[in-house]
C-alpha cells in the first residue's frame, strides 16, 4: 500500500512539473513577439505553486517581459531577476545563466549603472564561452554580442521616440496655456460686467485642476490662473462679489441659506455658492482644494440635509442647487 502511494505521488509530481514546463515554455515563446501579453499571462500564474526551477524561470520571464515592454526594470523586477540569476548560477543550464546575466547587464547599463552592467555582461560572456568550449559552438558568443547590441539599439531608439513625443506634448501644452493667458483679462472683465462668466472660468480652472503642481503649466499662466482661484478660495471680498451676484439672481438665496442653516460650516456655504453659481465639479474641486470624490460626498450630504429640513426656504434652496 505504501509503495502504491509513493508511485502515485511520483506520478503527480511528474505531471505537475511537466505542465509547469509547458506553461512557462509557451509564455517564453510569446514573450519574443508579444511581451505585454506574456506579462499578463505570468500574472495569471501563482508563483508560490511553482517548483524552485519554475520560480526562477518565472522571475526571469517577468523581468524580461517587463523590460521588453517598458525598456527599464523597476525595483521589484530587478530584485526578481537577481534571484533568478543566483538560482541559475547554482542550478541552471548554461543557456539559462547566460540569458539571465545578459538581461541583468543590459538593464543595469540602460539604467546608467555601467560598472555593474559590465560585470554582469562579462558573466554572461563567460558563460557563453563555457558553452562554446563544452559544445564547440562558436556562434554562441556572436549571438550574445548581437543580442546585447540589438537590445541597446532598441532601448536608445525607444528613448529617442519617447523624447520626441514628450517635446511635442510640451509644445502643444505651451500653445494652449499661452492662449489662456491672452484671453484671461478679457474674460474676467466680461464676468464682472455680466455675471455670466462661470463657463469661461470653468475652462481656466480645468487647466489649473489638471496641471497644478506640475512643470507643464508655465509659470506665467500658473500665476494668472492662481490669482483667480486663490481669490475665490480665500478672499472674502471676491467671495462676497459672487455671493451678491447669486443673491441678485435668486431672491437672496445665500442670505436665506445662512439664516435657515446657521450651523453649517463655512466650507459648506462655499460649496453651495460655487455649485449654485454653475461651476463644474472640476472648478468646485479646484476652488475648495478638495478631490472630486470628497466634493461629491459633501454635496450629497448637503442636499440630503436640505431635503430633510422643515424650513420653508429649503425647497427653494434645493431647487437652486439642483438646477
């Protein structure tokens, strides 16, 4: 009975290893032409369920497909590749060791670690020479050098394309933001005269919301837009102008709100003011300095409080807020 159990256990392990090898072999073949899909396939596997060899191959393939997709390795991928290199160095075939050290050297060189990259590439070359001596295949060294050269050429070509694309994006952003600067003063003048500048200010605040805190928004534009946003954020005089305009349009709606709900926080009054003035969610988020989900939650609670109130002004206040 014990012998039968051992036979079944051996067969199960053999079947498991065979299936693992086929899976990883299929992903390795896919990685050459479609590294992104291979990367997703690896994510569907459970690394913990693999054998030690399978885990080393998994780590190598994860790093290889990541590099082929993004032309660099993050800390997690570099750590996994290091583990694979050490395992292959102790237990792997010569070809596995060569490929692992080659990828390590290429990634280190691409990241600017030229000394470490040279050490790793020399290890790969040393393994290739061992293979050459043991199998009498001189082409292994040539293939290694060609692979390294091709990888580096691909890397630098990708960097050049990325730089050109980034330059084009920055030019387009510069043209767009300079156009905003030219129209800024005229739009503010119209807003003050007619009180109908909410949509125009929305467009300015859309840019501020997206690019605030980045280097993409030119300093001149940032100062111009910030003067509007900061005024409505913290200048009582600017807030009162907007509040007076809303009171004039809707029969003293802000005065009635403050009288009916004196315990509201000042930020809730501003939330009501900006929303009732017709500003978009992006603009309101920018003016309050809050993320959109926070604004949505506070606005929902404010509406619910108005609905639940027995104040005679509550229906009118809610109607203005929801128009």
